[in-house]
C-alpha cells in the first residue's frame, strides 16, 4: 500500500497493479478501494494497464477526520480524483467509480474533462444520495427493510462486523463469503478504532452527510469520453434502471449488465468487466 498527497494537502491511500509506465486506470473506491475486486485489478494489469485503486476521504488509509460531519463536498472528492490522475500520469486517465464512487467519477469527468480519457460507472446512479428522481427506480423497499432489520454489530469487534457484512451481503444477493473476506480486510485497514470511523468504512455512511449539490444529471449529455456502464441485474440498492438511465443519457455509452450480479462486482465477473473496460 502507498499514499498520495494532493496539492490540497489530502492524503489518499492507493494501491498499484501492473506497469507504472502503462496507461493509467484509476479506480475510485466506493468508499474503500476494496470495493474493486483484486481479480479485476489484476485482469486490467494483465491487459497492459497501470491500475491504481484508492480510498475516498474518511475511508481506508486516506485522510480521516470526522465521518459524521465531513467538511468537504462531492466536488472536493471529484477534485481529489483529478489531482490523483494528473499526479500519477501526464496522460489523461481512464476513471472508474463504483457505487457512491461512481457519483464521484461522474462529477470528476464533468468538472475536470482534461484529466480523463474514458469513464466506467459501476452500480451507481445519476443523482446524489437522498430522494430519487421520479423516473429512476429507488432502493428495493423489501430488501432495505430486511437489511435494516439486521442486528447492528459491535463496530469495535472484528468478528461482529465481519458477520454483519456477510449477513447484509446475503440480503442484497451478493456472495457472503466474498463479503466476509473483504470486511476482514476493511476492518484491518481502518485507521483508529472509533465506531463512527469503522461504520463509515464498512457502510459509506459519510455520503449521507455530504453536500452533493448542485445536481449533475442534466450535464451528462456533455460527456465526450468513451463510457462503460456496468450494473448487476439483481442490484436492489441501485436497481438496474439507474444504470440504464446513465447509459441513455451519456452519449455513446455502452451498458454491460451482469446477469448474475447484485450490488458488488463478483470475482467471477472480473474478466468480463476487465475486457469491456480495456475495449474503451
């Protein structure tokens, strides 16, 4: 693991795969870098790319201050992505974001078009957390009810947090074993032992407190880079209609629906997703 210091003084936790002289693929965490499977990073590196996945602020080994009261905005996270892309390569990068990281990626590509040559948006939607636009499918109410009925873990206890992650994955249709293994690694990388910090790392709760204005959906038709939209057919958190909307509104975007996937990109889909990304 390494770190990168932005011109604004923010430290971002990063991990490199492949030849650092190769074209850059930058993977924005959702919220930690481990939301991008190792197998996908390795497949992209085998395809001749320098792959860098990174933690958003208040996650992993990136700058963590107060996840319950973030003193930055979605625009600042987009600026982080652009600073990282420019600092790692003098050529525009392929930027990818998953989940809430996909929101960061959309805004970054819109606000910093010179920094990026291609865009991949996985399991995300074209509007900020909160009330959804009437034409977009909202979270699956039944699944969300099951998820929020799970007993809350003891955020200071590794075993409790790991089992909670596995149970939540099962509710959402993801692989509990993969979720358990990832949660173990997220727990080990979390700076400090405060419950709010641990919850932010595992649940991305900082986004519910983040200023994500102004809207950016209406700007999507201005995107002029090759774009891939990846979405799980059975995603109950951001149902697939959100990915379909992104693909319609971004000129020339390709939609790749993973027929067996839910919210997470499963390791079994890594080669398929990597091939689609490498084709941009």
